[in-house]
C-alpha cells in the first residue's frame, strides 16, 4: 500500500514508512503530476514540460531517465517485501501510476468528498458526513506548497475551492 500526502510538503509512504525524504523537487513534481493524472498514461515530453517547464531535449531526457530509475528502485532498495512499484513505464516510454499498487492519495479523498457535497446536506447519510469530515481534516496546509510550477499553482487554487465547498457543506449540515 502506497500513500501520497499532497497537502503541505509532498510526502510518500509505504507500509507506514516514509520514503524518499531527500527526494528532489523534480522527483516530487513527477510523482505529483502522475498522481493528478491518475488513470492515464503520460508521455515523457509532457512530464518533462510539467517538471521543468522546458522542451524535452537531450539533457532533460537524461535527467528524466535518472529520476525514473531512482524512483523505480525506491522500493527494491528498501527491500520492502511484496511492494509493487508505484508507477509503470510502458514500452512506448509513457508513464502512469500502477493501478494495482494500492495507491492512496489524500487529494483523491478531498475530490471524492466534493462530489459527495453535491447532495442536499439535510439528506446526507452519516457515512457521507463522515467521509466529508475526514476529507476536511486532511487539508492542513496548501496543496504541494513546496512546488511552484504553473500546473501546481492552478491545482492549488482548485483544491482551495474544493476545501471551501466541503466547509460550506459541513456548515449547512450542522446548522440545521
């Protein structure tokens, strides 16, 4: 089971052990970009642009290959028994999160809570209220606060709005 915390500093865990404490900002940006685009394959040139906001030249090809190699060996270097890698490099070179790796991303939980907020607060079940309350407690700090890439700033503004939607829902629910 992999867990990615995106609120505040990007933190990565497996089996309750924090990994990659010294990961570079480029590595964190790559992991974060793949997590936001979960469920789709991302071409390497798109990843390079997302991580460095630059064209995918020979220098970035080498840097990206090094980052992919380091991240790919993260679990095997720690000898974590039975841990599947958290991402998959396809034969075409595209990358995606490994769906079978049991990845838990706090951002996903907040987005799911926002979808639940679309119902009338007076009709919400106790399970739905619990889901929304749990999601609200995740937002301890700004989304990926240490990354200042354009796509992160856009997503950060979106996440702030999601958090406000959750709070408005809870206020309406408890106000009744």
